[in-house]
C-alpha cells in the first residue's frame, strides 16, 4: 500500500517574511518562480519576487493595470494563465514574461472581501502547463494572505 505525499500547505506561517511566504506558495503549486505586486493607484508595484532573472526585474517593478499578465488579472479581476509563455501569441504575455524562460504561468488578482483590488500574485513553471480552475481559485484565495506579510 503506497501513500501519496501530502502537498505542502499553502497557508503562510505567522511572522514569515513576504518572500518566504511567496516561496511556500510557489512550492505548494509545484512551480519554480513567482511574483507578488501591490496595487498603487493605476499601477502594480513589485513587493516580492522568487527566481526572477535580474535582467527582468526592472521590467516588472511597476506594471500598469491592464498590461501583461499581472495587469490584465488586476483589470479583469480574474486569473489569467498561459500554458506556454514562450509561444503565446494572444498578446497576454509581455516580453518581460518571456525573458523569464518560464512556460506555464498563472497570475491572479488579490481582492479584499469588500471588492477592493489589493494586487496580484503570479506563479510559473519551466514547462508547458494548463492550470485548473481549482488552482486558479486557490491562488486567488492565498494571494491576500501572502500580501498581508508585506508591511509596506
């Protein structure tokens, strides 16, 4: 009788740093990289990043709402995913996203209970991957708890 390993919890631990909380989420989704942005007016400002190349960081420090995967997730207030960033021709993936070398990618808005947009969380895998509706909902749910670790 073989037992399946239990996936790591997605719930951030109290007192955990923002980047470490993001790392835990990335691992829980079996991904390798991710970003966390906080809303600042009509833009998203980078709060935490894991395994994002230094050459890409300046491109994602500030993202206009409505542009790229994170900006579209914020504008639409729903998750945006691409099964392969490298070959996507839908216009969703920006050059900065392609420069990460990742393929399967998911960005989700972080929305408060009162409907206010707080920011976005994004995760990615180095291979093609289609995220399920359950994974999209789960990322939206955990995003607010991770962003809560950021004290500005």
